[in-house]
C-alpha cells in the first residue's frame, strides 16, 4: 500500500498500458469506438490542470462512434477522444473529480466526471462505472505507466 497521498503521486505524465470494460458478470465487453487497445496519454500538473488523449490503435477502417457517451464518460469521434480541464482530489475516497473545460465532443464541454484512482509506484489504476456499447453497465479499468 502506498503511504503517499494522491496529491503527491498523481501529478505527471501517464501512458496507457491497458483498458478493459467488464460487465456485471466480469466478462470482457468490446468497446468499439476506441477499441480494446487504444493509445493514450494522460497529464496531471500540480496546479490542478489535466489533459487526456485517446486514439484507437488502428484508425484505417470505420470507427463505431457512440451516439452519446455513457454516464461518467466522454464520447470519442472517429476513433479519437481528447479533453482537458481542472481536477480535484478527494483523498478520503480515493477519487479524482475532473471538470472538462474543453473537449473534442461538444456535448462534453463542462462535463464533470469522478473516477476512483490509485497510484502504486509508477502505476496508476483508474476505475469508473459507465455504460457499454450495448447499453449495459460496465466497469472500466485503465492501467497507466508513469512516463514523465
């Protein structure tokens, strides 16, 4: 267990290692807009600003864009998603609330999302509850590696 706080360990540059959506039975669920293995970078600075970019690894073919994003989630377009804004840490709950000042998808501007986050060494784990492509609830787990 990490004895340092999220405020101490979260700031930095993070590269996505894995992203999984699981249904209530624990089964992997496909997420077609970004695919199972997207490329992504996530930045948190010490002044409370963040930025995230996600890209479907292979964008040569058509991308299935969701009509609307699931709850607690942004919407990708054409196999790409990007947003930035401010963040606040709730140390007691181990959550980070992000307020999107700018976003690729217009409807995501002003969106407020909260995610459970844990940093252990150079690994950041983020979990959130959202909706899968089939409309069913899923738990999304993202594993990141510190690269800066």
